[in-house]
């Protein structure tokens, strides 16, 4: 189990911890008792400052933990973000598509129809743009296969 130091994605940390602990036990009390072993640094100092008896169950613990460290959670990107990914000057098409795909992989709820539109708007390659107009792919996988 990876420690949490107050930076990074705390929701992911909570989910990983919960999955790990559910493999070990389903007892809420044990999940609360073992959780203090995962924070380090400022997260550990915060945990140690909690008032005794202020946590009733793991749900409470997760909620106060998330509330305290919410600023460290990266903002969730939406499909519309991909409209900002533009092919750079002197960037080869394959490089652009790879960079675009890397950005798309970071979006959990991907609207594939909007992805095709976004990559089409972002390219400076007239051939690629034209091929997407003639035969628009319906999925990201289909789009990547055609590049």
C-alpha cells in the first residue's frame, strides 16, 4: 500500500486503500484502525490532530480526509478539454495524434463523438482533416487505427 503525503490524488488513495482493506477484511473498525499507517508528512500530522472519538466509521474518516486535502485533487478533465489540444507548428501528424491520445486517456468519461471532432479541429494536416471528413470514425479506437 502506497503512503499518502498530502499531495496527489487523495480520492485514488482512499479507493486503493479501501480495495486493499476489503481484500483483508470487511470490518469497518479495522479499516479505521489500519488507515493511520498510510498517511505521511502533513497528512500524518493532520490525522494525528484529529480529536479522539470524532470518527465513527470509515465513511466518516474518508469524508473528513477528502475534505481536508481536497485542494490536492487534480481537476477532472472533460472531453471539451481536448479542443485545446492543437497540432503544433512543425509537429508531425503521428506526434500530434500520440499527444492527443495521451491527453484523451486522462479523461474518465470520454464522449467519443466529441473526441473525433476535437482532433479534427486541432490538426493542421489538410489530408488528415479531409480523411476524417470523408469517413468519420465513430470511436477513438477506430480513429487511432486509421492513423
